[in-house]
C-alpha cells in the first residue's frame, strides 16, 4: 500500500489497514474539517476575496501547502489523480489553517 508509506504534514495518514479477498479497509487519522473550500465555492462561486489582502494571504498559504504536499508525493512516485475541493481539508479558516490532502483511492 503506497499511501501508507507517505509521511508529510499535508497528506492524510493511514493508521492501519485490513485486507480480505474482496476488500481493503483503511483506518485513517481523524481530521476535523468544516468543508470550508466547498462552502465558499457554493456561496460565493470563489473561495477567497481577492480584493482583500487577507484573502490573498490565505490563498497563498493554502496554495503553498497544497503544492508542498503534491511535490512530496510526486517525489515519492505517487500521483493523486483526484485533486478537487472535496479532497482538500482545512482544519481552520484563518491564515494559520492546515491543509490536508485526502482520498488517494485512484493513486
């Protein structure tokens, strides 16, 4: 299981897994999330107020964390294949927010 070997603060952790002839069950770490990206996209059709410097600062912070995670997994030979707002979790909604990439099912 390739995902289990990944160790980065912005990539979800697999705690353990179980296999049967027909299924694989993953036990992932709990990540508290309020669907921030999804809610902003639905409410405003854009996730950040780019006219406000705070919005630009958040956007830079989030993009940097996403890119760091992607660079790490690519260096490990993994391609996510399903980057979308639903697979990017935000633990809080201020500039100190932590981004976590989830859902490596297709990788």
